């Protein structure tokens, strides 16, 4: 009592110094005010916050065009001794023997083959100590899984079918479902929107436990671009490199065209470390279960023996579904 005004100014100043926008500060302090036994009026709250932001405007970050490029090169260029002296060790594995932190991956296949089953399994495996066929998890990390098109009830079924047979979780696994968000009348993720790209990066910076980001799938999450045009893809490609610089591993799930190639511009594969192609297979008894050939069509930094083609099958057991490897091919 009697100190609400001073506390309001101090808190607004703190929010501003940490980079919060005026609207974010208002939302935070509206919540703070509602929890006080004696509240400021909403009019006074808004006036004080707007007055503080208007009197002391936030400094804008220098734009890329404003930077002295010559000086930037002077500050950043490394001599050979400088490079050798840096403490640069390989990033830890998330999935051994091929997936490290900060790497970029594309998994492509025709429709309905089981891409999402595998992507969900990789994401959930990253949070546990376990194996998927010939692969085993390394250092457990959090996974943020962004789904662009699957009905939430089906996501729930698949996750329950997998989690029931998995070992205990050691890191968080979170799903951002575009359909669920739309059902709540919220805007859904869109990678062609700069604000969404920035928002995802900011979330990953803020929540450093999440070192794996899975995008399922690229077509549904990047609407409004010409799939066959490199220029339309360039901004997303650069955003992928920002993820790498942040130490975040990214896996994008993508469709194939009728020729059995990843759909759209080949520039999607320019910066990635691994491209994995899934090809549907039939069981020996003629059944068409979730069974496919796993083939690396692009690798970077692993021996050829670790990138050999093999078969995976998702088998139903009493508790749910498990993956089994079916021989090298």
C-alpha cells in the first residue's frame, strides 16, 4: 500500500530493459496488478507504461546494411593458427551413428508410407535412452515437434501407441499442432512468415533444453511459396543455418514427386547434412504394413559403413508399436 506506483515504474523499466515490447509489458503488468490487494486503475497503468516507453524509446539493433563490412571482416576473419587454437570439438550425438546437434536433415517419401511414424519415433527417442533399428540415442535432449496437418486425435493415438513401449523420458517432448491451434482460433505456424521464424528461434534460445526441432511437413508449414523456385526457399534456408548456429538439430519431413524425388527445388538439399529416402516395402506374406527401406541419399561427415541401406518395420505388439530392423540390403 502506498508503493504501487513506484513498483509499477520499476517493473515497467525492468521489462523495457530486457527487450519486452510495450504490449508485452502491458500484459505482464495487467496480470501483476490483478494480483495486488489494492489495484491501480487500468487507465493509470496504461498511462505510466506508455509514458515510460515514450520518454525513453528502445534503441534499435543496427541493421545489417548499417554495419561496416570491412571492420566486420577484420574482426571475424581467422588465420590458420587462430582456427587451430579454437576449442572446436564435434557436437554430441543425438542419434548414433549419424545425427549430431546442429545438423540439418530431410526425410522424404511418398504419401502414406509412414514418414510421421518415423519422425515421431526419432523425436521421442531423442528424449530417452533407446534404439530404433540400428540407430541408438546418444545424449538425451528435448524435442519440439511442429506438426502442420495431422488431426490432433490421430497424433494422440500414434504417440500413445509408441510411448507405451518406450523407456522412461529423460528430456521434454512438446508438440505444436497447427490444427489444434486453428481449432482454438489461434494463428498456426508458417515458415514463410518472418515473425514465425523469429518466434521459433526465440523459443529455442529461451528453452535451451530443446536441441531437436522436427518440422512435419514442409509443404503444410510453408504455404504460399512456389515449391520449384529457389528464391522462394532462400529465406527458410537461411533460417535453417541460424538453427545450426544455435546448436539446434532440424529434421524436416517432405513429400516426394511421382518420379520418386523430393518435391520442388533442389536447393532444399543444398545446406543439409543428411537426406534420407524412405521406400515402401511389402511383407513376405504380402501385407502392406508400415515397412520401408531407409536409404541415405546425402551424407556429410560419417563413414559409408554407417550410412548403409536397411529395412525398418513398425510391428504391432500387445502394448503398442515397436520398430524392428530387417537386415542390411
